[in-house]
C-alpha cells in the first residue's frame, strides 16, 4: 500500500503562487521591478525626512542669527556646525564687548574651538568647544534637561554620539574630565563635540602646548562670536554696522544662519525632487515592464486559463486568481524593497548625511511605519494595475475560444 | 432514457457550414463514437456537446436539459457538473502535480478530497506517480491522469476527443481498456476519433462527412 504525504489544499491563492513559482526567473524580474520602486521611495523619503528634521531642529534651536569668524573661516564654521569636523581658528575676544552695545543685538556669546587628538571615547578627532556659561544661548537649549547645575572646569558635556555616559571620565591632552551631562541628539556637528567651560578650554590649550608664541594672551582670543538679533531688526543691517565699524580692524567674516539654512533648504528641495522623480520613474518603469511581460504572455496564459475554464472555473475566479498572482508580486516587492531600504538606511544614513554635510535626525518609529505603509500601498497598486489589461483580455474570451486559441 | 439528444443541430461560420442538421441520441450508459476525416465537423460537434460552444440552430438536450438555451456561465456549470472531458493534448495544468490536477477538477466542482483523488489515480494505475508534474510523465501517463481528472466528479457523460491520438500502441490499449472499464460500470461515453480501430470499441459509430451524418454503424452487429 502506498502512503502519500498530505499535500496542501488547492485554493485560488495556491494556484496563483504555484504559477509564479513555476517561472522563477520571470517572477524574480517582476519582483525586482517593484522593489526598485519601493526601496527608492521608502529610502529616499526617510532620508529626506531625516535631513529635513535635522535642518529644522538646527534652525529652531540654534538661537543665533549671526556668527562671526575670522576672515576666510566661514566655511570652516559651517562645516564644524553641520558635520562636527574639528577646526581651530581665532578672533580677538574683546570684539564681543564692543558689539553687544550695538542697537538691535540682544545677546552675544563667544566660543573657543579646539580640535582634539584622538581620545579613548572615539575613533576620530573631536571638536572641543569652550563656551561662556553666563552668556550662552547656543549650547544650553540642547541640554536644559541634562545639566541641572553649573558646569565646573573639570567637567564636560558630551554630544549624543560620544561614547561616554554621565559620570564617566574622559581624557583630552592628558586632562581628565568628568562627563556632567549628555546632550540630546541635534543632528548637527554638536553630536560629535565636547563642551567645557571657557576657562577649562583656555587652560587646556595652554598646558597642552597647543599654542606657540604669545601663549599668555590666549584669553584674549575666541574662535567665534554668536549673536542674537532683536525681532524688530534685520540681521543684515546689524552685519553692515559691524562690518563698517570693525571688519578691517578685526578681519571678520560673517555667517547669517537664516541664509545658511535657507540655502540648505533649497538644496534639500532639489534633493527631494530628485528622489521623488526617481521613484516616479521606477513606478512607471515597473508598470510598463510588468504590462509588457503580461501582454507578451497573453496567448500562453489563454491556453492555461482555457483549461481551467473547461474544468469549471468561472470568469470571476480566474480574474481573482490572476490578480492575486500580480498582487503577490507587488507584496513581495514592497516588503523586500522596504526591508532593503531600512537596512541600508540603518547602516549608512548617518554616513550619507555626513558626506552630504548636512544635519540628520533619525525618523521616529511611527514616522517610519507611516512612510512604510504609504510606500507599501503605492507598490501594491503596481502589478495589479499593470496586469489588468492582460487579465481582463485573457478571461474575456469564452472557454472554447480560450482553449482553442491557446492550442 | 437518453443522456444526450441532438436535434437538427447546425453550426455555421458566416456562409460556411461546419455542421448541417445533425440528429442523434446517446442512451444512458451507452458508448458512441463520432468518426470522420479532418474538417468533417466532429470536433465542432464535440465542442457543442461539451458545452464549450453553441450551435447556430437546433437543440442539444443533455441529461434532460436543453443546453443551447443556457448562458456561457450556466454552460460552465453544466460542463463542470455533468461532463468529464478527455483531450488528445491532455491539457494538464503544467505547474500542478498529477494529484493536484485531479484535485483541481474537484476544487471547481465541489470539495477537494485528496483520498478520493488518489483513488482515482490508483484506478488508472498512477498512484505512485501522484506527486509528479506533467512534464515528468510519459504521454500515456498524462492521458491516464486526464482520465482520472475526468472521472473524479462522477460525470453523467465522458467526452473524449481523440483520446489515443498522441499515444503509442501499448498506451492506446491501456487507455481503451480504461474506457471499457468505465463503460462496464455504467458510464455514458462519446469518443471523437478519426481512427476506425478506436471507433470500433463503441456500440455505435456516427460517421460525419462535410458536416453531415454520412453513416451510422452498429458495431455490435
């Protein structure tokens, strides 16, 4: 007596699946077409959102309207702010006292930038930033919840990506500092920076032999001056006043944050246009390719459908079966594409942002789910839409015609 | 009692007649052969009897019901419920195993019963090949799967179109023996063939020529 293993029952879904499995090359190609769309749209959308959130966060919390740097260091400051690439430059500190008297300026605060040597916490050089606690309005908004007491000279606040926790000790130039607080993620260069008091920064520079020449007068220098302008005044007018009075004497350059952010937004808009255009191209391409593949197999399918019709399948059953087939292609393409894009984003999102030189904040889980669902639905449409002509055409003919035409 | 009555059936394509005024009956449990050369109209007649086509005029009464008055959807139901079809080209679904091909006919008819489908394959001597795809079976084996599929829903009428047309002598004998078994068990059978040898197995042979009945032969005499 023969013993047969139980086989899976015949259903419309199983028939559709078996037909796809029967032609693995064709099925794989169709799935690739749909996953190109889902991966590009999901990946591109999330990356755009990450950049948008990073820039919006920076714009909202940066606080300063004008940044003053030594002449020629405008780009270095932008790079330090956006990417956290360490740099060091100096400007006479007394300028801060002079400009705070200008009408329309509501706050002035200085910072001193030090490019570190490699530290134990990190695989690359860090930006060490000394800031004036009494006047600061740039760093504090990012760490209000983390730092409750005044920062001491032997303490530092670390950016969100620094591998150190509150209470840890961290060493720079043989000076040990206790981590007093860790900042929120800013998506900017602040995430890979370490903040200390201005006194601690001056001492570090002096004792670590980071300077040559007039070391005793290091306290007379800062790297950048951050200015907040009253809402009733135009930052550009304030810049003009400072330029007229002090540009020659102090050899200054200016970064206007609104202009900088507006430029970044312009770039981001162009980037999102490219992403969505590419996704739209992939969407159309997938529809066209699937349409062509399905249309080219109409005769082959007519024979198969004719057999099923003769065996008693109704037209609606066959339409359902053929649509399920194309639906399966879309579902698999959507899922693989979204998973693939997620893996790439998890692995390389920050690297991409860094190479673009822009701040990034990772999209929240709920945002990712929302984007994923939208992409999933858009991908689901592809194969059923592209195959609808063929499906209706194959099943429209009566069983005898379908059977005979297929012969 | 007749399982089939064909009354004054004609089929024309424009001015071209494929069938002209055909009259014949098949008694319940009888075996009829329709024989004729290519273009004689035998396949057209089979397609009309098999509910795959409609005549231009005349009526076809199958199991007491005039099928010429039915819609295509209703014809599908009649074909599914009352007719077991066997084809020269086998027409098995290529991506389903022999067993699944038999079960597919069950699926469209009523309920899938794997054990019953296996019994049908056992009856045609293919139990051991149940898990094979059509391409893994010989022509004779494929035709036997086709017969098992035709039997599975206990049809009132078995309609075979050139059932041995693609088979060698040994397989032809095997298939004809199976049809004999079915006939002895009471099945009504119509075989369309161009071969006098195959036609001789039936009780009656209807010979078609140019769309008309040229001769009716009683093979029992």
